[in-house]
């Protein structure tokens, strides 16, 4: 099963690069959904089947991860994108080709860091740690380099998927239990953010965070101007 897990982790890494380079929100949501399904499968593929089948806890966590990360959260975000009439990330702070290059550099640095940590004997797969770091780094980069709130939420989900891969690779049994707690927090957060994105779109007809920042700056300047005139 080790070869299957390594193939899955390699595909996971490719979805990071693809996610950084796409401007279509629905495609980005589907990539995050695919990561969610892979997060669900990973504990089963990393399990040492020579010792017998996994326990009920491992199966339960795998099923919950796949259902929530692969179905529920992507559906919620796609619903929010549809209600907000948003299909594209039109003006990212960093271009899509440059974003793919940066994601590739993040992945390269992650492999160098993983090798320097010398913890190969403590992990279920040698690819787990580099892929986890690459996914977390790509998620943070997307949060910082995109303007639309819904795309930033996708970056946050990618970051959390990286944490899940790290937990599965380092602490297969106990990491899954911790992941359930994180998963609940993420579900609540994305649920609230989905509602917020819908309400922002209804009120301001845009979910571009730069426009909202400029709106706040303009309001502040008008308030100061009125105070000076008085």
C-alpha cells in the first residue's frame, strides 16, 4: 500500500500547483474537493495492512474527512459563489503563471525542509511531510495573493488540508483524532464565511476585499473631512 499512498501524495502535490494557477472559482473548488477526498483516503493507504484491518476509528475519521472536505464544504462554497454571481478571480495580486511558479518553489523548499528534518523513520511515507508543508505554504500564499474573499477561503481550506496530511503522516492514530477537532472548527468557520460572502455580495454587489478596504478608507476620509470642516 505504500506505493499507492505515494501516488496519492504526488497527485495531491499537483493539485496544489493547479490550484495556485487557476482563476476559475468552480475549478478551484473542485480541486479543493479532490484534496478532501484524498485526505479521506490517505489514512487508509498509509495504514499497515499487514497488521490487520484498521479499527472503526480510522474508518470513521476517513469517512468524515471525505464527506466534509470532499462534499459538504465544496458544496457550501459553490453555493456561495453562485449566489454571489462570481465565476472568476479577475485581478489577483500575483498573476496565475507566477503563482504556479511560486507554488512550485514552495514545493521545492518543502522537500528541502523535510529532508533537513531527518524524521523519515517517524513518518508513514517520506512524501507526507514535504507534501504537507507544500500544501500549507500554497494555502497561505493563496490567502495573501488573492482579492476575492471566497478564493481566500479556498486557500484556508488548502492550508487545513496540509495540516491533515501532516497529521496522517506523523501521528497516524492520534493525529486523526486531533484532525476531527480541527475539522469541526473549519466546518463552522467556512459555514460562517459562506453566509458572510453571500451577505457582502447582496449589500455591496462585490466580494473583492480590496474594494471593501477602499470603501473603509473612503468612509474614514469623509469622516475626518467633516470633522475638520466643523
